[in-house]
C-alpha cells in the first residue's frame, strides 16, 4: 500500500522541500497528490517510531511497578515478622 520510508538523511532534505507548496504543486493536481502521498508516508513512519518508543516506555514502567511491588511486599513481610517476634518475646518475658 505504502512505499518504504526514506532514510533519515533524505527525509530531512525532502521534508524541507515538501514543507512548502511548490509552484508545480499549485498548478498540478497530480503533483499535489504525489507530494501528499509522500508526506503521509513520512508522517506514518514518524508515528510508528513514536508508537514504538511509547510501547518501550510503557513496558519499562510496568516492569518497574512489578519490581516495586516485590520490594513493598518484602518490606511489609519484614515489618510483620519483626512485630510478631517482639510480641512473642514480650509474652514469654511476662510469663
């Protein structure tokens, strides 16, 4: 459906040219359609890169949350064990 995206160096050069409406584009509907197609291809490539980066950030956050939950559970277990051992020591010492 779409042509392959251009390498980054060519995209920058073409983006500068395609950012403005050319005289040919104003006079020819076919030229306008071709330039619009290339613009949409470039936009699609950029959006795909952004989507990949957002997915990567999302997976990093998800993994970080899982690790944080493990730390919180470990700390909670340690506190509960410490409190229980203190209660046991107090009960034994009062008897």
